[in-house]
C-alpha cells in the first residue's frame, strides 16, 4: 500500500488518487492536466491518454521485493527519493 502520494516522474508535480475499473488498486494521476503520466504500485509509471495504456515505464524496482518504486521527493540539488510501495524502503538517486 502506498503510504505517501507519488510525485509525477516527468514534471515532479503531485499526483491525485484515481480509481478505475481496469485496475485492482488505486492508481495515481499527475495533477498537471497537460500530463498523461500515471503511477500504479504493480505497473509503475506509465502514460495514459484515454484510449489505453501507452506502455509501462518503470524506472526503479525495489531490490527487496521487485515492486516498482515511486518518486516521493526531489531535492534542491536534483537528488530523487524513490520509495517502495510495498516494503517502504527508499533509494536516493
């Protein structure tokens, strides 16, 4: 279960939780209306433009359980904090 809301990995905007019949769990949609990026804890980041999923683009997989990690924070220096939605471990990149 995702504890924090993921940031969009494209424009670093906050995401909003969305529920769709095609997903067994909540997906997160970029809050920027011009961005088609989504995150789902089983699929990772992907683009969705209304006609269907346009390819899964997962940046990091958790070393402990292989879940796609989500972007939780971006520092002033550009360092990114990626979090596993399952075990909660993190990686700085």
